[in-house]
C-alpha cells in the first residue's frame, strides 16, 4: 500500500522538475539553415531614381544594393576605397601664388584604372566607353544641356562667380562667367571639363573645379555611380522616369553593377520592395569564399510610423533597422533588453541637428551675384522669383528675419537639456559648430547654454531692445511670468518656424515648436509655427524663406570641414538652390576666411576655425546647434556582419552582401533573471535528491 502511494508522488515530482528541460528543448532557437532572405525596415517617400539627378528618399536603400560607383567613402578614416575603379592617380595643380599666398592641394585631373570583368544586370560589359558615357550624361542631364525633359538639378555644376577673386594664371575660369554664360546658365559651369578614354580600361578626368580632395567631388554626386549604357542609351539626354512613370519600352529601374538586382517597390499598397542576388556580381567569388554574400533575397518593408517599425523588429518581422536622427529607433532600452535583437553603435553623426535662424541683416545686404541680381538684396530678389515657386508674395510675404541681438539672446533662452531628454534617442548634446569628435573642436571657444539671466542681459544691454524692454517694465529682476505676459500681450517681436511635422522624424520635429515657444516667451517675444511633412522640399524650393526659423541637419565633417563651411558664405544667399545659405548669414570676415582656406593646407587652420566658431556660436548665431546623433543600427541577433559593413556608405544603408547568419526565431528564458544552464543543473540535482530520499525510505520500510 505504501509503495502505491510513493510511486505517483515520485512520478509527479519527476515530471515537475523536468519541465524546465522539456520547455527548453521544445522551444525553437533558430531556423535550421542559414537564412537566404533578409528584411530591412525603412521609411516612406522616394525621390529621384536617376543617379545623374539624385534626390533624398528611400530609393537610396535600393541604390546602395543595385548600383556601384568607381569608389566609396570609408567613414572611419575619411578615405576612399575602390569599387569599379581598382585604383587612381591624382594629378594636382602646380602650387601658385594668389590672393592666398600659397595655393596648394587643388586637383587638376584623375586617371582611373577600371575594373575588368564587371557586368551590369542586363549582361552588358563595363569599360571605359561606358564610364565616359556616364560622366558625360551626368553633366548633360543635371544641367539640362540638351533641352530634355526634367528639371535642372545642377548637382554636377558649380557657380564659378564664387571663385572669381581667386583665379590664377593657370586656373582661370572667367570664360564661364555670364548671365547667361556659354552654357545658357547664370555663372554655372560643369565640375568636369572633359573625360578622355586612354584605353578600354583607363580614363582620364580633367576638372574645372578646384577640388581640395577627391572626396570633395562627393558633394557634386561625383562618386560616379554607373548605370548600364546598353539599357539606358535612349535616356542619354534626359532624366530617367520616376517611380510611378514607366513608359513603353522602359527597361526598368536601377540596372547597375551592384550585388543585387532591383525587382520592385510598392509604397502605396503593400509598402514593400524587393531585390534579388545578382549571380554575375564581380566580387561574388571573393565574398563567398570568406563566408559573405549568402543572402539571396532582400525584402524591404516601408513604415510610416517609427514605433511600428521598432515593434516589427522586436516581433521578428524585419531583420534590420537603421537609427539616425532623421529616422530614429524609438525605444533603445527595449531593444537592448531583448535577446532577439542586437543594437550596434557606429559613430556620432557629422551632421548636427540645429535650428537655422534667418539673419535679418543678411536678407537686407546686397548679394555678390552677377546680373540679373547684381546689387540686389535677397529681399528684393524674392518677389521676382516667388511666382516660379508658386508663392503669392502679396498674400504670403517674405519673412522679416531675426535681428542679431534676438538670435544671441535666443541661443541662451532655449532649454537644450530638456529638449534633448524629450526627444530621446542617442544624441550627444553639443552647442559647438565643430563637435567634440572634430579635430578643430576647441572648448576654449565658448558656446551658448541655457541661461535666462544671460539671455535677458543681452536684450537689456542692447541700444535698441533695451529701451523697448524698459517701456514694457521689463528688467533683469522681472519674473518669468512677467516676461511671458509681455510676450503674449505686447511682444518685442513675433517670430515664426517651419518645422518637420510628419514622417519617421516627427518625434523631434514636432517637439521643436513646443520648446521654441517658451524660449521666445522668456525673452518677451511671441511665436507662431507651421508644420510640413516635407521639410526637404520646402528648403530646396525656397519656401522656407517665408519663415524666421527652420530645424535642419547638415554636414560639418569632423576631419575636414572646409567645404561644409561654404554654407555660411554670403554668395550662397541665392534662391533657391541645393547649396543655399539657409540662415542667409552675411559676414565679410567669414567669407574671406572660408574661401581662403579652400586653397590652404589643412594643418595650419586652427586659428581660422576658432574665428569661425566664435562668430557662429557667439556673434552671428545663424544656427542654434543642439546635438549630434549617435548613429547606430539594430539587427536580428542571429545575423553577423563584416566590420566594414556599417561604414560602406556615407549614410546608414546596409551592405547586405556583408551580412550573413541565421535568423533567430524565439527566445527561451524560462525564469526571468536565471540562465537556462543553472535551471537545468538545479532541476537535475533536485530530482536526484528526491530519488535518493525515496529509495532510502523504501529500504527502511522493507527492513522494517
């Protein structure tokens, strides 16, 4: 009788303590074979599908998989690495004496040795003839030199009038001046002077531009992304069709020489896209020998909501999502705590998040441009060109801009820390124009910070705004409530903001007016704001000139910011243009320094960089610099990547050919906080112990 009672109890205990083992064994850990497909999660909104006239949008993720150029930029050490060119030789201009005593570093020509055995997706061969065709087409199409359809992007052109004061005996581009000039454009000439075929695998490219380094040409889309001449010969003189326009006989999008072939994209209905492995890719054998290039199919999911995208990664619906200020991951901690996902930090973004403040004095200062705008101010030019932008200036006048004193005060009234906490993410707070990772960062040059006392002192000590504050009863001892009351009832001024109010970046964009309104109110000014779902178009078309401020993100390269600083020069105050001086800052001292340094050796420019930093941070204040984002990406934990993968492109598009692995399907942690091995060990010991006690008890009963 006792034996019958003991055995059921023994079996129940055995089953109970075996549960952890059974549970773990039953859980699927990973798929049985390496995944042959990979799913990336990106945003919505495509731009141009023509590398000769590029645009900002989700098509960049497809470009990075399907099209390759002659070389690529490697971010960590700011170098260039070969792709369709195996190597190149740079021929510099001879050192000369000019306005800057010693001109040096200008690139005159580049000889590219082209990779042999490269095929495009249509099976055609890549060679010097195809490379020259691509170079010539980019120049013609971007400048609309053949009267073809499409807008002029001018990405492969530059305004020669900017450099007229710097011409030398051997670098004299006065032939390009004129409105119109020999190309029918106002002072715009092509970056490339000519491309010559030396032999089937060698070309020589001679430049008009004084390029200080080969990477400089990237600013003009001169990574030279190659498309098939055979497929696109009919489009030699015109831009390629848009995504929604597929004329009869069109061969399809993105026929390049990259590792993946473009299949489709549907942002409207399914919000998906697809690329497939190109079996004749030139680097296939080498990559596969090292265990890479295993993914046969790249599926793309397009998301309108950042939270939904992050959730899709956690749920295993996508394998990869990028993380940058424009398209952020919404909950880093949730991903860090999730065993199915790994998150990888890459670097701090070279492009700071800032608020561009329209400089009133810049709007009222004559431009240095040639006819027909010679001697006119941007304020005078705007009504002339506004109709072409679809703007009725009688109903919507150009902004008055913000006085320099208000800009200085506002830079101390904005609560940087609170804003940074509110937007979340991995931003590094920094009000310096050169971030802490820049070789020109100098902490001795003061930068603004949140300090209302200092902000109000700037206003009260100003000969114009001081009396305005006095008549309103405002002093340094006035309370915040008193300053805010004046802002609402009798403001010193009213200022407006255009902010990004839609898309995946809405989290930070929509918070901009929330923190700008109290900043202005705390210095006695009123505020109004307007949201837009397409801040890029608003900037590129000049509509931002209807507002006093606009949040934006632009490059300030840590290693060599010389060309980026051209954003602040007076000659960039033309409307509209892709390289426009957003705040319309006009400062002759800065103009001279920035242009002079383009012809100087980089290692002697710290003093000049300090002067620029001081002007931007403390005197002109065209930007309120907020932070630099810690760019990262998150990926399903079953996949691995090559160390160079995160740095393959200047943005964060993944190079799928350098990713491999096996998709993790589920996690198996049974008791939170305890490892599976410990659970198994403890269970085993418990079972053995119980069996020992029972057997001992049974033996005692038998002997008795």
